[in-house]
C-alpha cells in the first residue's frame, strides 16, 4: 500500500456539501474497496479565489486505485501525488488531536468531523 495526496481545488460549494461528499467517499472506500483504498484524513483549505478546496490523504494500492475511488465517489482530483515521506515537526494542535481521537473511535463518521479554523490571511495567500 502507498500513501497519496489528492488535491481537489474548489471541491465543494459549502461545508454541508463537503461533508456529504466525504460521507460518500468514506462509504465507497469501506464498502466497495475495503482492501484497496483507505481514507486517512483531509485538510479543508481556503483557495485563493475564495472557494473551499481539499488536500486528501489516502492509503491505496497505487495511484490508479486512488483515481478509481475518487471517480466512484464523484470527487475527482486535479492532482495525485505519491507521498515519499512524512516529516512531523510538531504534534497537531489539541483541537485537531481531538478530531483524530474521535475518528479512531468512529464518532461520528469521517465526513462529519470538522475542526473549524480562522479565515485565511488574504495578504499572505495572495503572494
């Protein structure tokens, strides 16, 4: 199995649609492709144009399996990258850790776990 990042700019119009799409993605991975792909986590990001995008981490047999899962879920990605390595400088902030703990206990489903953050600094994202 390999780790992949999928970039989905403008993934969904709003958080409710993003959660619904995530629930579908989770269900397809768990029910239709359980030995082929596993959704690890997603980072919801503020795109420079104001839309919401995602960077999703998956474990899959290969990139083609990640693409197939994305297509089945109706959430195709713009770019797929195999993760070469992970560098952890610091632990996740406490609110993120709480979401990860809830996820490990299956409370609630993957799509419903949302850790809000502040709006982006437009001056920094524009540069």
